[in-house]
């Protein structure tokens, strides 16, 4: 239990053991922040199975009922695109499944009428 | 029965792109021609929206700009095919797309609106700070989000 690597395994093993891992980390290696640091920037601030850390994102369209997905609104759709013109995944944008589907359809429609690019630039 | 008296139709929206150098009278001519098509097929045009000359996301007909027109109309499904067939015949029309907006619209209750002309919005590049999750989207790779299972 006192060995750092075994502790790391239990921490990585799943969210269930997270509380125990935190207790361990406080004694052994200075907290789970460093444990997370080992994963480098792969996890990011809300990546992975992070429950409880990071900000819980809310679907913009569920939060604001008046907001409608419109394929002609370039500015609104740009929010859901990367620089390259790819659709930003749901886990990043925080959309609910229903609205993400609507966004995806809207983006594809907008592409067909040249409002949005299929692909943009080369970095 | 109430349904027997009501005439239920569908509402469609067609966006079509004209060549950027189309003169205004030609734009009007196409509008009237399409209005004629819709009326002939037993539908009615709700409104035409001229969205102005805008930059396209990619060159359309070897031109980086196009005149965006939007037509909202109600009618039977066969109307769309006829509408699009007419668009295809016009050389000035470079692109078009029809979308169903609503179903079971009451034909008589749907009011016809005046044609709208929107001034084109020049899309200025917005600063990146306005995007809340923008800090990660460049150089986005799927691996970025994988968690090590170690």
C-alpha cells in the first residue's frame, strides 16, 4: 500500500477507487494532482474519467430554449468547428446528443451551400 | 372532419447561389420565374430573402463570392423537384439546396410575407478568446484524449 507504483495502479484502475487513492496520495506522494500530472497533457483539465474535476459543461441549446440550430447561421456554427473546419466532438463542446446531431446535420448542410468549408487551410 | 377542410402542405426552404456579378434585374427576374413555378404547382411562396453577396467557404463556379438567395415556400412534395429542375436550367444559379422546414402546415393559414433583403455581413475574424473551449481545438488529434490505461 505504501509503494507508490502499486498506489498508482489502484488510482488508475477506475473512478470507484478514487477516494481511496486520494487518501493514499496525501500520505505517499503529495496528492493526486501529481498523479494526474503523470498522464501529462493527455488528460487535460476535464479529460478522461474525471468526475468532479473540471467544469460540467451544459448544452447551450438546452440551456437556452430560444436558441435554434440554423444551418444558415455561419457565426453560430463556427463555434462548433475547429480551425480546420472539423466538427468539434460532443465531449469537448458539451452538447447533448440531440443537439449535437442537429449541429452535425446543420454543418453538413452549410457545407453543401458553401457557407462552411469542407476543409480549410493547411496548418 | 376538420382535416378534410384543411389543406395540409409542407413548408420547404431552398437556398440558391447566384453568380456574384448578377445584375439586380436578373435577380428579380429569377425570383418572379420561381414564384411562377411555385404557383403553377399549387404552392405559394412565403418569402424570398436576398442575403446579399457573400464570401463562399470555397470557390463556387471559379468564384470566391456568390449571391445567396433563400426561398421559403409551401406546397406538395412534387413541387420541390419542379423547383429544382427550374433552378438547374438557369445558368446563373451555381448551387442550390432544398430543405424541408415543417410538415403539415395549413396552406391557408400560412401568411405570405414580404421579400427581405439583408445587407451582407462581412465576416470578420473574431478573436479566439470568445470561444470557451477553443484552447484545445487546434492541432486536434484523437490520441490527445485517450487516457493511458497504465
